[in-house]
């Protein structure tokens, strides 16, 4: 028998038993839509953690061993912003105490557009461009017993006084690497002396970090570049874990959904048992029956998975606009140090995994009904139904 | 021509071993219509199912057009059903999700009769059965008599050599039943098919050229043939 005709019968069965078709589709549509959204949410959560972690201070790639005139060559495709930071070890001294810090000379305007560090100000404000101001962590300020507006003396490690800066603001990030041993001032306010240049590169959301890295490494072979995955291995692991959890959820959901499809589809085919008996009496072979049922399930899952994917995309599009605020649950979480907003984002994997898994499980769900129908003797079917 | 020799079939059921058919032998020629008479439980359905390869007998042989169909494997049996034999059951013959025309299309597709030939045959069948204009009707919209006529039309669409009708009139009133049986006999005659109709309806017996009577799975001796 022609495949086209079997496909036609399969389509007609689905269309003319539309109530059953609707019930079966509904299960798949909901599952696919929910999983597309969940996958996009997982991507969005990971995005948010990366954005929060890199956007506070470090950027996506940190570079060192770069000279001042080489810095212009860091603007490669995918790099949104390059921040130059000059680092100088100094001793901060107040009337009551001493504190050894790494003083970072920054460009306050650029820092404020690229990073969220200024939002961590607990008192005062971020240093102004061209000023002789210093921005201290809360811990340092406490140890030095300094307030906003106080002066602090910068000394070398041999205790030679270099210059004085005024405290413009005090910050607290909650991340110990940033809250201890660091202080900031405009680069122009740094005392003369040995400075080390480091760069922080901020990439656009979709930029492929591996490609950017390899471009940078071929352009500046003597410099050293470290991606966030290496200087924040904990975050990298957390994100990998997130993806594994997501994969498990997808498989579990579909295992459950496919049991549902299988049962419903079995009831559906058993409801048509007599018709299958008639078709067998007319000379349908096992292969024809199998093809008919496989076509039914395939058509159904293709349709339902498409609708489900579109529905999922729509939901993602809506929530990508408005965002999801989980700030209440993340205020003490270092991976969400800047904001608790999630913006679900569709990647190819997030978009195509749920419908593909739906089709595979849909076909698996057809096996049971197919075997049941094929093994039934038509004489028994026609006698009993 | 169908030649049945020493056919036996037993079932094992809650009642123990039931001899549904024991040592049945007879033959039917092409173009002949036979009525299988007998009370419920006498083995009529089992006999038709054996001839139609839906059931395999325990012993004996059924020679159809020169081959013993009892020796066929599952695939060959399906092909035999597809080409050579058609069934009309008591009711529920039509596939409910297909229109009348699509139902008629089914045996033609199964036998690779497609295109213009297919369309022509469907039209011709509907004309013959007085059901022109019913192409797009769904089975649920037909009366019992119409549905059985369509089932019969579908059964002969691909001109099989054997037609097996198991109580085809049981769900019809007696007028409709008689009309259907008459139509079956006359068409089988013109098309040269072997026709076997199983029925427990005594009224229909007079319509047949040959009546084969079954009782408890055994053949009853034939009634003396009318002289003339
Ligand atoms: N699959 C089966 N299992 C057990 N018993 C059966 C089966 N099929 C038929 N029988 C028995 O065989 C006998 C003949 O049945 P059947 O051929 O259906 O008779 P009829 O069609 O004349 O009413 C009955 O006693 C019936 O109960
Ligand atoms: Mg019967």
C-alpha cells in the first residue's frame, strides 16, 4: 500500500477524532511549552549569574602583561568595553592605623558605565574624574577609623609618605576578594611609582568567549588573558550543574509525559480495536498497521511540539521583556550581587531540545499500542467487539 | 473454486474443549452462492474465518484456486485476504473516520488500483448500489441498510474471488435484508465470485441455490435437491 495513503488515513483519523487528538496534543503542547520556557529560564539564570559576577568588577576576560599602547588592539569583535586599571601596592595610613592595599587607578566614568561597583556604595559616592579622592571598602574604613571626607595618607612599604587623598565613598560588596585589600582612586590621582597595568574586557551577551580569547591571544601573543571560567571556577561549575539539572528535568518530564501519551494512545487505539480488526481482515499487514500508528503519533507530536515550541517562545519573549525578579531570594547570594533580575533567553539548545525529546518519546510511546494491536488475532477482535 | 476437506477446529475455553468444526467437507464453485445455515454456536463464523484465513484449522485442507490456504504463513495469509477474499460482517464494517468514498478507496489502494481507474471504480460501485451522491457521507450518517450496502460494495471493489458474509442481515429489517441478499447473489453470479453467507435466519434459506446446514460443528446431510 502506498505510504501516502496510510499517511492520509492517519491524518483523517486524527482530524475526525479531534477530541482525542486535542487531549493528546494538549499534554505534549503543555510539556514542550513548559520545557522551552524552563530551558530558557535556566539559560537566563546562568546569564544573570555571569552578568552579576563579571559585571560587578572583573569583566569576562582579564588581561595582564599589556603595555599602554597595546591597549587599543583589545577592541576585537564581541568586546563591548575595555577598562584599563593601574595597580599599585601602597600602605594607607590614618591617625589611628595602617592598612596595606592594592590601590587601583581607574577611569571613574568608564567604570561606572561598564561595572556595577558604584552601586555597592554604602556611604558617600564613587570618586569623581580628575579628583584626588579614594574609595575604600567598609572593612578598610573601619580599621583605619575613617569617614567620608577624611584624609588618608598613602605611603610606600618603606613608610615614605607619597601623598594624601580624601575619602569620597565607602563600599561593601559582600565578596571577600573585593572587600579586602583593595582601594580605588582615579588613575590620575595615583602617586608616582611602579604601576602594573591590567585590563578588564566586557563582552556582549551572545559573544562567543572562546573565539574572542583566541583572537586576543593571536593579536597579543605576549600578553596573558584569563576568562571568567578560570578565575571563577566555582561559577563555571555551578552553571554546568544547572545544565545537568535541566537535562535531567527535561528527560524526567518527558518520561512522565510519554507514559501519559502511551496510555492515552493505547486507549485511543483500543477504542478503535474493531476497526483495526476490519483492516486486518482486509489485508493490512503488521507493517501497515505499525506504519499507520507511527504516522498517527508522529503527526500528532510534530503538530503538538510545533505549537508547544511557539507557545514556549512566546512566553519566553514576554518574560524576556518584563524580566523575573528573584531579588528576594538572592540578596545574600554572591552570584546575584548586582541584581536579582532574570531574563529568560532562548539558545538553539533550549529551543530544540524539548520538541526533539518530545518526538523521540512520542515514538517510544507508540511502541506499546503497536505491539498490542499487531499481536491481536483479528478473529478474536471481530468476535469480541 | 473452494474445496474443503475434513476440516476440524477445536477451541479451548472455560467450557473445556469445544469442537467448533468437525470433519467438514464440501466445495463451492465460482459464480455460486451458498448459504451456511445453522443455529448460533453451530460453527458458521469459525468456518468462514478458516476460509478467510483469520483462523487456522487444526486439521483438514481448504483449497482455493489451487492452493491450500491452510499452509500459508502470516504474510501470505494477509496477501490472500487482500487480493482474493472479502468479508462483510453483521455490522460496523465501515471505518468511521473515512467517508463512503474513502472506505471504498481502501481495498483499491491495498491492491494498487489507483488514479483514474480508482475513481472510475468508486463511481461505478456507487451507481450500481444506487448510492450515487453518497461519496462524502460519513458512515455514522448512513442507515443500517445503506451501511451494509456500502460494506458490500467495498467488499467487491477489487473483484476478489471469494466473498464471505457473516450474518450480513442480522442488523437489518427483513425487507432490507432480503434486498441485500438478492443483490449479493446476483452480483456474485455476474462477477463469478464464490459467495458464502452465514445466517441463522430461516427466511433467507429459500433464496439460495445451495444451503449447507451446520449443527454443533458438523455438516447436516443435504436436503433433497428440488427436481427440475
Ligand atoms: N475463540 C474462541 N474461543 C473459544 N470458543 C470459541 C471461540 N470461537 C468460537 N468458539 C466456540 O465455537 C463454537 C462455534 O462458534 P461460532 O463459529 O462462532 O458459531 P456461529 O457463528 O455459528 O454462531 C461455539 O460454541 C463458540 O463458543
Ligand atoms: Mg457467528
